[in-house]
């Protein structure tokens, strides 16, 4: 720890200018490290300061970027491991359907042109699928794009955004980016506690995010309780029901009795936004395409800030083809049911606990600090997801892969935990 002698009462403009000047002259150039001071002398330490940070919005200054699953190539580079299994990002192990691959090949010739900025064909297919008007749809570069639109449209600095403990990591990120106040409701049995959430709604609440099912816990809410909750939310507060894993959770074989399709309630709740994605059961995570369904007035506002061409031509074409290939989705969902049983049975045999999940992933309590288990699994060529940043330091989230991939994970886990 380095305590700077020039540092008495925290950050000052003069100090900063001196440091910036010094940094400019330093041979390391653009990102030269400088010492920043904390108000608390004992906490002073050497940190790398971004020279533009003082001019960034307060939200961006405090922002921690989203941490994705470790890419396969990165593990290969860093650990020198080959034959890698990645079960870290809730992707579909079957990949995109054959039909998608065919239409994509045909699309290449048209890539010199801009995409249809309105996404007409995809919206038309979605409006038929969901029995909604095309004016109720907002397309996103992944559904996380739409989550951000909601905050940008409705939330000002100082407003409150409400979500649950252990909820999807993009909710705090988009909230912080808007310099808004995150209000985090305590979870109940790892899942959303709707009573606790309702008690936290204030005059300043603008948006409520609910992931159903939630990632990384896999917990879900039943239709009755969720409808009762939304009915009690004032209309000025936007409720986003994030259904990224809808296709998995709505399969009765996975056991989520009473799991709802919130898009059926759009007529009843004009303040409801339901988000869906092609990244999971449809196997198109790499193309980035998702959407929301809402009241047309809501979609009108969301579409005002949607960047032109936010969904590219390949993504539009692939999503339309994927939507039509119901058999591929069913195959993915059935595989998921089988593999959920394989993995949860095996970890139970190892004497470990897991959080019952209706997604394409499951969070397993490894019986102690999960960081070292995660690292040991990396050395075995298996990438899973540590979830300490979700307040779950004992858990690892494992995406359900193909049978052989899951067996690789289970064998590596047994070896690492000496089970
Ligand atoms: C709950 C939840 N919502 C939304 C997303 C965003 O997915 P995408 O932006 O790929 O549509 C994810 C991705 O992991 C998720 O887990």
C-alpha cells in the first residue's frame, strides 16, 4: 500500500491537475498510472486513474463493467489448456438450427446494404407468434439492449430502480450507468421476495426489474403471485419482466408448475414490459438479437431511442428463421431437461446442494469458497461461472451442455473436490 505525501484531504482539482500533467509526460502515455487519494488516509493506495474520469457522469465513474464468462481462447492462451468445455454463459449447446445456417449463407451477398432499420419481417413474425400488434415490439441488440432502453427512457439521476438480491447483473449496471439509485430487495430462498419488493417501492421508484426465471439462481415466480404484484404497482412505475429463459422454464417437464407467459397480461398492465431473447433456446447468442413486448405507447418511447440498425441483417434473418424452427427449440428444451437431471443427480450424489432451477443452468454450492474450485476447474479445461459478484461466493453456476460436456464437468468436479 502506498500513501502519497501530497495527499491530505482526498481528491482535489489542484492535485489532479498536477498528476495529470505528470502522467502526460510519463513514457507510458495515455493510461499512465497516477496516485489517487482517499479521504481516509489509511485507505490511500496506488490506483490507476483514468484521466477522463473526472468528466464522466457520476454513474459511469462508479460503474463496474459486466463480467462475461471466460472465453475458450482466453483459457487456451492463459493456461495452455486444450480440449476445453465452456459451460459458463447459458448458451445453447446445440448451436443454431440447420435452417438458420442455410438462410445465413444466403444473406452474405446482401451485406453491403444496411439492414431493415425497422426489422419489418422479424417484427411481423413476432407479432404473429405473440398475437400482438407490431407497434408493441421493440427490437434490441440482445435483450440487454432493451433493458437499457427502459432505463434511458424513464430514469433520471437520483431516481430509484428496484430489483432483487442475486438478480441478473445487467440490472445494477444499467441503473448505475444512469446515475440512478439501485434499491435491492432481500431474496427469499434465493428467489424474488415480492412482498419485500413491494415494501420498497417509493415515490422515486421508476423501474422494477424481475427476471423470471432469474439468472444465476434459476428461481421462478408463479403467474398468480406475479400478477398480484404487478397489479399493486403504481402505473407510473415500469415493471420489466425479463423472460430470457422462457422456452426452458415453460416446459412442464422441468417442473415449473404455474410458470406464466407475462406477455398475456399486456392488455391488463400498460406499464409492463416483457423481454425475450434469441440468445438462449434459439442458439443465437453470438448474433445479438432480443426484443420487448409492451403497450404501443411504451414501445413508441423505447423505439425513439433505439439506435438505427441496432439489429444487423444476419441477426434479423437468423432470428426469423429460428422462430419458425420450433423443432430445434424443442430439441434444445428436451436436452436441457435430461441434462438438468444428470447434473443435479450427480452433484447430489457428491453430497452437494444446488438451487432448483428452471433455466438452462444450475447454481451449485461447492461447500466452501467457490473461487478456488473455479480456478481448479479451469486447469481441468472446464469453464463454469463464479457468482461471488451476485452475493453467492459458495456457488458456481454451470450451464447445461451436451451429455459429454456435462460428464466432463462432473468428472472434473469430482477430481477437484476429491469426491
Ligand atoms: C436474465 C437474463 N436476462 C437477459 C439476458 C441478456 O441476454 P441477451 O442480451 O443475450 O439477450 C441474460 C443473459 O444472460 C439473462 O440471463
